[in-house]
C-alpha cells in the first residue's frame, strides 16, 4: 500500500539574537528611518539646485545608497551584541557614505547645509552602533568621521580645524548615546533572561499539564474498565469463561495504554478489542517515532483498523520505532496464508502489503 509522502515538520533552528527590546525592527523605527531618508533627499536636492555636475549627483546618490544600506544593516541584522565584523562593516559604510557625500560637493557652490544630511545620517548610524552594543567601534567611527571631514575641509581650502569644528556636535550625541547604552543594555539583558526563563517555565507548565491530563485519562480508563472487575473480585463473584476472557481483554487494553500510547485512538482501541475477542493476537509497541507527525500516525491507525477488521486468526504486531530511525513504524500481520508487512518510511510513505508465503 503506497501513500503520498508526508514530510516531517522540521523545527527551524531559529536563532533568536536579541528580543529586540529597543524595537529596532519595529514599524515605528522603520517609519522614522523612512522620514529621515525623505528629509535627506529633500535637503540634498534643495541645497544643490545650483550644482550642474553629473558626477556630483552620482556621488550624492552613491552616498545615499551607502548610508541607507548601513542603517538597514544596523536595524535588521541579528546578533547581540552586533557581530564585530558586521560592526566594522557598518562603521566603514558610514565613513564611506559621509566622505563620498562631502567630496561630491563642488567647491564653487559649497554651502554648509549641503553637508548636513550625510552628517546626520552618520551620527544616527553611530548611535545605532552604540545601541547594538558596539560602543568602542562607534567612538572610533566618530573620530574617523571627524578626521575625514577635516581632511575634506583642508583639501577645499577651509582649513583642517574647520572639519573638526563641523563635526564637533557629534560628540555630545555620542556621549548621551553611550550613557544610554551603558545604563540600559544591562537592564535589557536582564529582561531578556527573564523572558527566556518565562518561556521555559511556560514550556514546563505545558508539559506538566499534558502529563496530568494523560494521567487523568489513564485513571478514567482504569476506572471505567477495571473498577467493575475489581468490584466483582471483591464481591467473590464466580466468573464465567466469557467474563474471564473479557477481563483478560481489559488487562491487555490497559497494558496497551502504557506500552503503546501512540495506538490509543478510539477506532484503534475498538478494532484491537474486537480482533482479540475473535482470537487474533495483537501486540502494540510505541517508541515515540511518530510523536511529531500526527498525520502519519492517523494514516497508520486507519491502516491498522482496516487490517484488523479483516483478520479472524493470526498475529498482528504494530510498532512505532524510536525517533531517528529510517523507518518510523511497521505493521506485521502473520496469517495462515503468509505474512503481510507494511513499513512507514521517515518521510511518511507507507509501503509493503504483499503476502509473503511461509
């Protein structure tokens, strides 16, 4: 009997870096960065209406692209703190974007406002580096940005110190951002630890509740099936042959509930009971190989019910294999005319069913 492949649900090994307590991937931050991009473009275009050089505008576009990629890396890349290599790349993109923007401003039409968009985007990138746990890299980037600006102003004849003065406002922002990072990041880490503990506690509670539910189910089954027999034994009831047979069926069913929980669907229990009453020997095992694929177990249940319904004598052994085996489960039916075997592969495909003569 062949069936469609049923792939196991593989758990994605999702690497949860930070719990994003600062909301860097939130819609609010995305909207704020989009607003910054709009302001950047408006100020750049508005302050450069007199610039006619094509290469200047190409440089402006390239600078905008570098800084946009930089901010995207800082807000979207996972990892806490930000991996050192990624932090270095982010600082490099900031330096490249700001320097390209400044060097693209023609000396003939220079105005200080033309340099502000790139500088503002650069300080935003540096502040994000601080928030992502790379304070040292951010300060190195700030100093490098000042030296880059000073080199540019010196080349433009404005003097080396002019670039340092032009970027001096960056340092108060960096100071407050660093204080923010130093004070709040430990709190964020503590909150992250508490969240992880809460998730573990919730998982443990769910497992405990599931175990309690299973115990209640087993107790209810025991009460429903075994209590009448125990009461009859206590009353010194004289059991008939049929009652002894039913008592043994009850015992076998209770053993199945402990030894083979995967085969405890209502239809399966009923089919096993009836088959045993007809004289068929039914042995069930469960080592957990289908716990993660209930759809596969349901198909195996249907197959077992169908085969048990057609048997009048013989022996049936249904086993769920341990996890990790190439075969998830097997059903072997030994009858007078031969042996019929079904195997369920790891992908859920059920094969076999041919009668093998003894």
